[in-house]
């Protein structure tokens, strides 16, 4: 079966002046932007996209309403994803026990996957070349979860990483084998983010439970 592209349901009053913008595949193509560097298979499929994918009809609104929910170029600029002097590298750092994380995942393979998926260089921080300070997990709100797992506050770890990130990086990914809990509401989380600092914190603890 052909894959289905699912849209969100939000209606807006304005309509496009250009009739061609009523066509859903025109809007999909506009939202995708440049295809420079993409595979020839994707480019070929987009010549006759209805033969490759199926679009679900939006409920209670038009395709234009759906398109207006996508990020505009002005929104992109306001988010400042690439600031002056930004490098073209994604920084990755390990918080907690490096050896435990490497027992859970093939870290080098994960980094190669991120590099291949994004097309950006990935730099693992740590060691003599790119030293990073170690965080004492006892200072991160250490506690036991309701199901007996040792946890630290994800918000505390995120604050620590914010203090050591290189603002020139495209983004920073922090990986930890330690279970995380948020400030409130949930017993645990598998990750937290800070969009302003382009920072993501991810825990592998719940994916490798005994």
C-alpha cells in the first residue's frame, strides 16, 4: 500500500489569491523547499506525486488552511537556527556513565546515522580533544521512581548542559543512560528540549529495562 501523508485539522478564514495554491500537491511541494542534494527517487516521485502517495482529505477546512500552519521563512529567521559564526557541526555529549551508555547502544553507529540523516558533521565531545565537565548526578535531584528506578531531574541535567554548550554548534544532543523525571506531572520522561539553546536531552534508560 502507498504511504499516507497525514495533515492536522485547523481552519483559517483567508484563502489564497492564486488558484494553483488550492492544489494540495502544490502546497506540499512549496512546504518541502529545495530538493538540492535529495535522491533522484524522491525527485522522480514528486513529478507525479499522486502515484506515489495518498493524501488524506482535511476535515472541516481546506488544504490552504493546512499549509498556513507550516513554518514561514520569517518564522524560520525569527527562530535563529543558524546564528553568525555558527559551525556546520552537531555536538553530542554523554552525561553520566559513558560505559553504561555504550553497553546499551552502539554509539558510533548512532552518530554515523545522525550524520547521514542530517548531512551535517557530528562531533562527539569529551576526551582530551573536546573536554566537557562531568556532572555529579547527586546534584541533579537524585530520587527513586515509583517503579524503583534511580532517577535524576531532567530539568537539572538540562540546566547543566546549557552551561557547557558551544553556541556555535548547529545544535547539541546530550545522551544519558540515567532515567529522567520532569519538574511535575509525570513519573518519567525519555527526553527534554530547549529550543532557544538548540539543545536536546535524551535518556536511553526506559528503552533498555531489565
